[in-house]
C-alpha cells in the first residue's frame, strides 16, 4: 500500500531527524570490531572513510597482542589489591528506579560470603550500547508488519540517545553483520539503520549473534549493554542454549531484550500449530533467562504505544544505578566464576528491609545486578 509506506517512512525519518544534526564527530572503530578485536572473524561491516584518529576521543577497547610493549628487562610488580565494581538497580513493581537508599542497607554476597562494601555511589554516565537486530527473511519480509515493527523500534530507540552515548548497530540472520561500530555520530547510525531493507537469509541464529556480541563487548569499560530486537526464535546456531547462557553470564554485559510479533501471535493464536506455539513460548523463556541472568530485562510489547515506556525503563535502569565497590575476601586469582547476589538488609539484623512509598505503603522491589564475574588470573 503506497500511502501506508509513505506515512511510515515520514514518521520514522521525523523521529530521527532531530538527532542527525546534533552529532559529535565521535570515534569510529574501523572494521568489524564492536570494541574488541578478534584473531579471526567471518563478519562483514561497512568501512568508514579514513579519519585523523589524533583528533578523536578514545573509547575503551581491548588491545591486540601487537600493541603489547616489549617488557624485556623491566621490573615485575604484583599486587593483591583487588576492587570489584558492581552496578545494581533497585526497581519497583513498575520497573521504576528507587533512589535514596542508604549505603549501609546494601549487602553483597560473593559465593554466599558477605563482603565488606567500601562505598556506594549513584551513577549516571554516558551509555555504550550494541543494538542487535534480528533481520531475516523468516519473519521480516519487506514492508511486512514485523519488518515495520523492527524499524519502528530501531529508529525509536536511537532517537532517545543523548549526544555522549555510543551506539553500535548489528544485524543478524545466518551470521551477525556490524552495520556501524560504536559512534556518537548520529549520521553514521542513520546510515546503518537505512540498510535494513531486504533480508538476505531465512535463518536467525540468535545464540551465535548474542554470544559473539557479548564476548566482543566484555572488554568495554563503563556503562554498557546489549539491546536485542528479536522474535526469540533460533534456527540452527552453532552454540547451544546452555553454552550461550554460560557465555553470557561470564561476559558481564547486561542484555535487554524486546520481543517482536507479540500482537501478531495473539491475533493468530488459533491458527498457529502446537509446534509453532511451543517454539515461540520457548523463545520467550530464553529471552527472560538471558536478560535476568545478565542483569538486564526482557520486554514483550503488544502495542506501539508501549515503546516509549520501554525505552524510558531501559534508560533509567542503565543511567540510574547504584555503583557498589568492594574488595573481595577471596584473593585467589584462578580465573574462576564468582557468584554474586545483592540484597537490601537491615545492617543490625541482616533481615530484608521493607521499602515504603510516600503514603507509607510497602513497595515490592527487585534488585537487578549481574549474577557474577570472572576472577582474574595470576600474572606471571
């Protein structure tokens, strides 16, 4: 329908137009990196024009081996001073951030052992987000309803970012493709999203794309997250769900998932067979698991009017968090996985505290934090 396409394109461009000119010539990392270089990589990406890197601010990224300086003859130093920094969000039953919680009410358990907290700060910093988009011919045919929903969510989320926020855009079908690396140049983001036109493959390998992106982002410092727009269906990833789950836990990158096609599934529920229905339900549960265990959240919108609230919830959860610093009691550098749990307790009794609203009514709350971290290995 030409008139519908015209209206949709005008709305999408209008939502993003205000950001195109409010851009910063931020760093573009050449090649398919998403901040972490790999020795071998089958992904492809657009290569931006050469720029003078000396004039650009630097984004934290892992060094490659060739960048390692020659330390022959240099003195060796070892330190046993470890500090773990943990981001935790306290949310009410509506997903709103709860401010003003005293530092003494936080308790951190590492492998079920209480830790001595050094300080608790309220953090609000620029974001580094990888926008991972399912874009396959399985559900997203050109001008189809899921194709439209995908573009609405992609452009809508990009329009909420602040000038100092960094965004990478990655599309996946049979494999992930980096459309643009981390940048706060909104023109680069706009060009990347404009490439989402005709899907190339029918497959959607969610597990491979999600673990690959999380692994690449594991070396990025600061407030970071992955926002994945997906049906939740995985066709034939090389990695299994269990391995993907473990890899995502170890990466330490929060995952926020927005499920596609919820309205269509509701309308067509009577026409779906039991196998298709079970596949979608399994996909929903997998998204909930990935999000919860990484310290993020999963959303399942049915209507377009829910999108702004979802974007606001994600922003509040990422920008407004309690930053907890502590020195772990376990000083062993063995590279093992340490389980974490953050509670709100009365320091005198270690009993869970009750939060109340302005009217004195108890508030149901949830503490969202990553479930653990990987300890460093000893430096020889």
